[in-house]
């Protein structure tokens, strides 16, 4: 399964410093320090996938190459690497281990068995590597995730997942029935537009520090109140019926955020039940923030 | 074209008090006063469209019935109305004139020529009618828009538009090419997840009043900086090529928000050009916040 990460080899990496407890779930939107040279202009029909990293130090300057279902190798970015090693043409995911939006896409890639490479973008280090000029050339939104695939670069996690669904339809992440598809998208958007942005670092930075946790909790609780009610009508084993869908790819990462922000999940038995079922699936496990190449050692599991 | 509103007959209505300059673009998520009885449980496969309003006063208790392309009648909600007048089975849009997310859907309905009824939900009056128990039964998210259609109720503007696209594909709001579809969805999500929620009332309420305008401006400017850059690659006459797409349905309402928040649009020539082209289209005009049945008299145009 694509995206499989085995924790035992991760110690090859010189890991970035552990971020604070409340870093950016998705990149904010301010300027900052430069990190990786990423020269591709953001031209969806013109941009070509990178053939390898060109930066010149260990640590955050590397790519995790995911090969096949269970094997992966990490390549330090010391100049241009042989194309055979970088497996030219593989999708490249710009990801941050803790970003819930990145996790959504990692799950999709894993479920669909898509081989890909990861280039970690540390949202904390150097003032946020997403603000570098080089990354802005990849994604003007200064956010992770971004996926280079099929000669284009796509930002926004749900747009990426919809593209994967349309071009790699098996297994499906949307039901066939338009009404059920609407339920999946409604739940996905409820989380992606209605919860996650409101508890994101860029919003929390704008309130006083002692209010940040309550603000984040309030956004999640309000959203989960609605979600729990919706799931009463839509859920089977998962968010919509008994098949894993895009909605589930949003749910599990948002529950992880809720746990980080110490939200009491007792009032949400359906959300909790579905989350538990999802976390038992391999695709959710291999893509988990605790098992990413850029996961700090003390957060690994 | 569905959604056509003629300003001359709007004075039939007892209009709600004019809201402040910075009301909720999309509903926030707090409890509040009760307004319209809306009994349908939120069950996407079970909920039936309302046959008519059941509340008992003029003013905000009414439905605007859009009939055909140019004719519409406003019906006061005095008890159950004859089905022939409510045109049972028509889609019902819960909308607020100024809500940019509602506007997105109104444009889609107009472009696709879908007859529909509007039930206005005043996000300011009575502490926010979206917080009423009755409306929560329609949409647990306590937000507009919500669309009752084909026996289901759908929340979240982009989920609604995708449903309309799948069930009423003409004219298309997504291109055929998957990469161009990805561009459309990326731009839509950039606005719907990356800009609009960050300048919404629920966020602004959490910062000190003197900071609200700067916070809103900052969110819009950061988003537009990215959007302008993306449009350099994707735009033709409109956001993606020369056909109006879902991305355009998000763009024009967000530009309207930018203008409300006094954002200087000079640095965004492509956004400005596209917006101007869009506002020249009838579907964008009839759905405009200044021409809605619940638009206060002093804001009409």
C-alpha cells in the first residue's frame, strides 16, 4: 500500500526540532525564511514534477521515497540524485507530519495504493518553511499539502483527493449515488471549511494566548455537535454507509486535532466509534502523523 | 433564469432591520433565538422538501417563490399556503442576502436555470435566525446556505454545487479535463476554506473590535496574493479558461467581501478583470446580494 512507513528505519533521518504543542495544522499565510529550492512555477498544465531534491544538507533537506507497498528509502538531498533512485515521475507530496490536511491526502494515497515521494515542509522551523520563496513557487498558497502529479501541482487537500478519485478511481472514495456523494462532500466541507480553518494556527495567533485553547475547542465542539447529528442519518460503519469515503479522510485527522486540543469526545459517540474503526485500517495507520518521516522521535509511535 | 429577482416588487416585504456593516458572511456556530418552524430532520435520504412556510407573521416569516426565469411572487408565511402557490417540489434555498456562500449557490441555480424558492435566514436578527431550533433541524451546521432538493437537504455551498453539477449537468460548472477540474476545485477550496472562514463573523468576534477590519483584510489579502498568482496560469476570460466554473462562483462573492472590508484591489488585476466580466453576466446579477428578497431597502441596487 502506498505511503507505508515503517518506523524502524526512520532513525536514519536527522529530524527537525520538536515543534510546540500547537503548531500550524495547515500553513498560515505570512512571509518567512527560505528553505528548499523548488523552482517549478505554479502552472497546473506546465509544471513538471521534480526529479530530485537539490539542496545540500541532511535534516529537513531530503525526500522520503516510498517504494511499493512496504519498502521505502530515505534519500538525503545532496545535489541531484540519480533518476533511478528518485523514481522520476512519481507523485511528490509536500507534507508536514502533523498537518491534518496533509494526513487526509496521505490516507487517500495509501488507500489507492499510489506510490509517492514525500518532501516534508516544516511549518515551524525557520519561521515556517512554507513561507520560503522556493515553496511559494510550488504552492502560492504557502500551505501543505501540495501534490505534484501527472505534470501538475495541486493544492488544497479536497481538490487533490477529488483529482485522485477521478484519475485513480479504485478503490472509490466517493459513493456512486449522487445524494450519498453529496453527504460525503458536505461532511468533508463541514470539516475542511467549517472546523479546521477556525482552529488553525493562523486564527489562533490572532487571539490572546490564554484564549487560544478555548477558541480552538469552541470551533471543534460546535462543528462536532453538527457532525454528530448529521452522522446519525448518514453513518454506517463509516461516515457515509459502510465504505470508507473522503469524509472519513477528513474525520480521523480532525479527531486527532480534537484530542490535541483536549476536547472531550464523550458527547460524540458516533464520531468516536467511526474514528476507532478508521484507525484500525492500515491506510490510516501508515499515514498517521506519528509515523511520518518528519515525525520527531519523541512523538513516534 | 432561476433566481431572477426584480427589485420593484420587493417593497411588498416588511424588511428586516439593516444589519451592521460587518455581519456574518456565513453563519457562526452559537445557539440563539428561535424563528421559523422547520420540522424536517436532517436526514439526507429521508427529508422531504417543505410544502410551505407555517409561521404566522409578515417580515422575515415568508418565502420568496421564484417562478420561471423572470417572474416571482413573495408569499407571506400565514399558515399553510396552497400547494399550487408554493409549487411543491421545487428546491428550497435557505439563504441570506449578504452571505457570500449563499450567493455562490444562487449563481449556480441561476446558471443552470433551476427554479427554486428562497427562505431567508437573517443571520443578524433575533441573535441570528440560523441558531433557532427550527433551523437547526434543517441544517445542524446552523449555516446558510442549505438546499432542499430531490428529497434531501444539503449543506455546504460547494457540496451543493457539486450535487447540482452531477444531477443537472447543463451548463457545466466543471470542465471535462481532470486537471482543469482540479484547478477549479483548488481555487474554489482556496476561497471556501482558505479565505472566507478567516474573515467570517465567527472569527472576527474573537478578536478585539479595533482589530476586526485588519484581521479580515489580512486574510483576504493573503488569499488574493496566492489567487492572483494561480490565475496567471489558469485564467482565460474566467478563472479557469473561458468557461464559467465553480471557481468563478466563489470568486465574485469573495471580491464583494473584499470590497466590503475595504481591501485595495489594485494589486489584483486578474481577479479584478474576471470579477468585472462575471458581474456582467445575468446569473451573477440576479443572484446579487443587492437584489435579494431579503436585501434591506437601503442596500438595494
